[in-house]
C-alpha cells in the first residue's frame, strides 16, 4: 500500500523553521536538479559552438579553463552533481521502502559526503589555475 | 504514518522511467565527471583526445544513452516540479509540449555534436 506525502505549499518559505530533514532534502534535490538540467542545455550549446574544427574545440576548452571563475564554477557543479547523485540513491532506497526509518540520517550522510567530495576535489580543479 | 513516501504516485511509465534513468545516471554521471576532470584534467583536454574516446563504439553509445537518459530525467523532472507547484489546464499542455520539443532538440543536437567529435563525418 502506498500513499503520497503532502509536504504542504513549498512556496511558503515562512515555514522554513518547521522544515524537517526530508523537506530540506526535497528542496535541495529540486534546486540541484534545476541547476543540472540548465547545465546540460548550456553544456551541449557550448560544445556545439566549439566543435567547428579541432583547433577551435581545443582553443575553446582551454580558453574556458584559463578563467579562474570557470574553475570555481566547476567545483560548484561537482558539489551540485554529487549531492543530486547521493540524495538520488537515498530516494531510490526510499522508493523501494528500504531504510525508511533512517531516511533523515541518510540525508545528513549525503550532505557530509558531498562536502567531503567537494573539498577533496578543490586541488584537482584549481591545478594550474594560478 | 504513510508506509511509503514518494514524490509521485508509483504508477505509470514516466514514474518508472524516471527511476530507471536515475539508476543509470548515478553511475554514468559519476563516470563522466571522473573521466573528464580527474583521470583527464579538463584543462588538458584536446580535440584529439575527445576524438579518440568518441571513436570507440562503446564510449559513443554510452554517451548518447547518457544524453538521452539525462535529457529525459531532467525534462521530466522539470515537468513534475511544475505540476507539483500547481501547473494545470492549457498551461500544463503548452509547457508539456515545449519541454518535449526542447528535449528532442537537445538530443538531436547532442548526437550531432557527438558525431562531429568522432571526426568521421
């Protein structure tokens, strides 16, 4: 027997102090989802304009990588993707009805793992940027 | 207390596809990020390297499937989010078709780019 869960009106951010872990997970998953689909359209658009010939492609990618702001945006993108992946795994388990009693702890674990992955990735992303 | 929490009613093709694509994307998105930012540093990527990867049939097909799965998952997610926020009636129909057209164009253009990256055509 399944039943959908009424989270109330999400636009009412005045209620934010009442939000539970699951509510925050839902908001973060939605926010990171919007970022990722926006990025996918941008990603294909940029690659489309770059893939004119080999030289333009290489020059475009290396030109973008020479900008410090792009390196930081990449760190942000990794953080967004890592959270969406980790919380997505949590959601798949929730949908399977596995570990429901620990869904809040799984959200906190996803946040901590995202933070750890993001911090650990910074040296790689900033390599050669300065 | 409900026995089963979900954003959607567990029924229908889109509901199932959203979860199947999710399971696929968890693996391939992580692989894509690892390969093009950690194994190969993004600043060192050249067309020759991209061409070498895209010329492998398995890699090419994986990337095309990644594009299709990512586009469906993202566009369907946007549609679900908007319906969840109260989108209905004519607006819902218009938005649905806009998303279908945008998603289709993205897949077509993405496959064109992937094909150009092989350098074969």
